[in-house]
C-alpha cells in the first residue's frame, strides 16, 4: 500500500461514499445548503447499472435537485403507465398515472439508461458545487471513541489518504459497506428471489402513448418478467423468480435460464421474437435486505446501502432519491445543531422505514398467487386511488384501508423492526 505525503487528513462537512443516485442526491441537497461535500466513487463514470424504470414519485426529488430540465431534454422515453400481463399473454388495462396526477409534472416519468442517468446526476452534483472524485474507493470507515469521523480512501494508483467529516453518508449501494461491516444486514424472510436479464435491439414496442410503458408479465405461479423500452431501440428484459425454480435441473448459466423462461409468457415471447439479444446476460441473487439500523454516531445510511426491496414495482431509484433528500436535510440540521449523534437521525430513519414497509406489503401481496389487484379494486373501488399511490411511489402516507382490503385475500406482513438509529454512545457531539 502506497501512502501520500502526510499533510493530515482532508476535512469537509460531509463525506459521501458512492456516487449513485442516492449519494448524488444527498450531496447535492447538502451543497445547496452551502455545505462542503465530497463524494467518493469507486468507478469511473459512465458505468453500467441496473434499475432503469423510474416511477412518478421520483419527481419531487428530481425537482428539488434541479434535474428536471436535463431529463426533459434527454432522449429517455417517457413512461406514462404500467401494465400487467397474464401468462397467456392477456394484458390488463394499463395504470395510467395521469388519471390521478398532473400530466405535466408527477404523472410523467422516464425509462432511463442508468449509465447516462447516473452520469447526469453526477454532473448535476458537480454543477451544484459537490467535489466528486471518481476512481476513489472507500476502504475503511474511521472511528474514534465509538463515533464515525470519516473514511480511508484508496486512489486508482493504490495510494491512500483520509478524509475527516462530522458526518459520513453511506451511499455504497448493494455493497452496503456500513451494514455489512457492522453485521447489520438482514435478509427478508420471504423475498429471496433471483433476477436474470439482458437487452434486445429491435424487439417490439407498443404504439403511441404505451411506447414507454413498463410491462410486468407473469410466469405462472413462479415469478415475472420486466419489459422496459429504452432509447436507441433497446429493450431491457429480465425475469425474477425463486432461485430454486430458475436453476431447476441444475441449470446455472444465465443465458440458458433466460431463454428457457421466455416461452413461459406468451406476450414476452411475441414481443422479443423479432428482436436480437445484445450484450451480456446478468444474474443477481441475495435479493431483498435491510440494515437493522439507519444511522450511527456520525453516520447515515441511504438508498440501497440502507435497504433493497424486490424491484417488481421499480421502487429502488425513488427510494434512493427520497432517502437522499431526507438524509441531506437531516445532515444539514445536524450540522446546524452541532449534534451528530445516531439518535439525531431517528426521524429520518422512521420516514424511510415507513416508505419501504408500505411498498414491501404491496410486494408481498403481489407474490401471493391468490391475489389479483384487479379483483381487489373491483371489490373495494374506494382503494383504487391508494393502490395507484403506492404503485407510483407516494409511499409516505397511511395505507391501512388499502392493506385491509388486501387482507381478505392474503396475509399482510408486520413491519420489520428496523430503521432505528444504532444505540450510539454520544449525544450533542461538537464538530
Ligand atoms: C434486478 C434489479 C432490477 C432493478 N430494477 C429497478 C427499476 O426498474 N427501477 C428502479 O427504480 N430501481 C430498480 N432497481 C434498484 C436500483 O438499481 C437501486 O435501488 C438504485 O440503483 C439504488 O441507488 P443507490 O445510489 O443507492 O446505489 P447504486 O446506484 O448502486 O450506487 C452506489 C455507488 O456506490 C459505489 N460504491 C460502492 N462501494 C464503494 C466504495 N467502497 N467506495 C466508493 N464507491 C463505492 C458504486 O460504484 C456505485 O456507483 C433494480 C435492482 C435490481 C437488482
């Protein structure tokens, strides 16, 4: 390991681990508050990432950090709806967001190519004054007397240095640096799926306003496909199901798994048949997880570094952006108050936990073959609006009436006991 000439650690108000959507959002919010923020990003952007379908309630966060003009000027297809398709190929009436929200704002969202979207988010953070350093890997969370004081960083040439800050934000994505190193990472009791995906060029796109729709197409009793139209004539297609099912008969190769499942849904089969697969076949397991704690003294977790939920309702980027904004504001307040204790972030943790739990309940209902969203809304029309809200990512509200309607058909899980601040050692820590 090489070291830099010793000039003492660098100092800033907040150091952010990871330059994905959650890290860039938190950092941009803090920079807008006038804070000195450094993002450390392991990769050189643009880099590949999955997570391409946005949902309407990404809008408030994108508006807050000034991303909307960039998205409106982009080539990303507009997404107006989500539809569900039965294994036989029968498509439901799409859920059009503009039937409930303003067509010119929240109701309009996008299907993005993450390499381009994440680059835009990073450029935007820099424009707002964030010091973003690519090819800088955080190798250690630094602690003193039990509280976090910053990070040790490795540059691409192998040299290392320290950055000290009163608050560190962990936005390291599924690597979940802090949760993994502190043994806070907890799997979900049931949502332990595997995803396999690839890309097509020239596959079929539905006409008109449905061109950018997300389609969720069922594999009988087992799982589902996503079909996400992107720009440049590309479509992202993936299948999600239990690992045991996807790897039955000892098949482990992602390409073989993927093509074995395609005929399981007639709509998917028809839509990809004129297209050409392009690029790699990807696979990921270790699916849904949460960190037991949302914070520690001098540390806050955001986005996937805090928790990841099965992507059936495309909630990941929304939760990343939402937690990024909330964490940015909470850290700014902590800096104003000179209090960086774990407990200072209790309200932040409770808000994010509420959103994830509401979405998680709906995901559980989705995976129960006895449940049909259409049946539930036909029988209880008064919950249609709430269902659309939850599916659209407006998750910070009381959904008791909605989940009571679902309880006639399925068990709705209790909240997991997570999202609290870790029992920190300190209160009112001076900067
Ligand atoms: C199969 C699948 C399908 C999905 N589909 C969707 C979808 O359709 N819509 C949706 O909204 N979401 C989807 N998601 C979820 C989405 O990908 C994530 O929720 C989202 O990317 C989270 O953003 P983030 O900023 O928290 O993490 P990330 O986007 O993962 O960013 C984390 C960043 O941290 C960097 N990093 C990690 N470790 C270090 C380190 N030690 N030092 C420095 N940098 C580090 C990484 O390089 C990375 O750039 C999907 C996920 C999966 C697995």
